C-alpha cells in the first residue's frame, strides 16, 4: 500500500483552533487549513485535532491490519478440518467471520484514505 500523504508527525495549531485552524508538518509546512463556516468552536477543535492525528492513525491501522490478518490465519488453522480444509465448527466459523468483517472495515477505511488503493 502506497501512502501519498505528507509524512507525519502532523501538528495542530495552538488552541483555540477557531482563530487559525491549520495542521502542519515540520517547520512552515502547512498540510491543511480548515474552513470553519457554520461550525461550533468545539467542532473546529475536534476536526483540527482529528486531522492532525491522521498520519499516526493511518500507520496504526496498517499495523493493526497485519496483526489481525495474522491472528485470523492462526484461528483458521486452529479450527480447520484436515479432511475438508475448511472451518466447520460453529465457534471457528463465528471467529473467522468476525475477523473478516473487521478486515473488510479496515480495508474500506484504508482505501478511502489512499484514494481507493488499499
């Protein structure tokens, strides 16, 4: 997966963000400025803080996806029938389905973050 965003860490401006809502990376490298029309001060603060955390959350989600996929593979192997090569017990099926649902959600979020390249 290729991330094309400006590398982190990103930082938000000093509070309150409503005065100058900007996220920057490094010295004098503005990553984004937030339009605040129609937003409350709390929404502005929340949005700018969330945006500044984006690279860290992206990296954490990529790492979590790897770990969850590996754990799913172990659960699958532990519940796999040697005769069919499939998971046949209810507990194993439920676990694998849960892993698959979470991985699908992660893949959708990563595709959204990379412009559909997950």
